């Protein structure tokens, strides 16, 4: 499922003429979605546990999360792009349409949950 989402993002970015590195950009965009999901979970946990983070702790934890996401994503998606392309290039139109639909739903739900939790549950301290 994750490779399917990555491939859909890669396919969309490949159509952009000015995009020289669609595989890397797809990985970064997918990492942004993952980061939003992780931040939403942290927002819920922070709401119930009332943990107080300083601005510096928030910045350092964001950097650590980025590094922890970058390394496996780079190996798993960017490093195995040929295998992923071979797996999904020859799928039927109905499967491709459903995969694109699931990608859109995933992105929309991730965005809505991230912003709703950020606006309602997370107290503004910076």
C-alpha cells in the first residue's frame, strides 16, 4: 500500500515538465504526509498528557523525526524505484483509478486531521 501511494505521487510529479527529480520529490512529499500524521498523533497525545515542550525541543524533535523518516524512505522508495515501477506500471485502468482515489482520500484526510487537531487540541505557545 505504501509503495502504491509513493508510485502515484511519483507518477503525478513525473508529468510536470520542470521537475527533474520526480522520484526524490515524491519521497519528500510522501515524508511530509507521514510527518503530518505523526504530528497529529503527537498532538492528541500532548492534549491528554499535557506535556510542555519548549520551542527548542520542538525543533530538535522535528529534526529527529525527519531523519528517522528519511533514512528508511530513501532505502525503501528511492532505492527500489525500478522494482516499484515494474509492479504498478501495467495495472488495469480500474485499479489505477481506485489507487488514485485512495491517494486523494488519504491526502485529504491527513490534511483535515492535521489542521483540525492543530487548531482545536494544540495550545498555542510560540
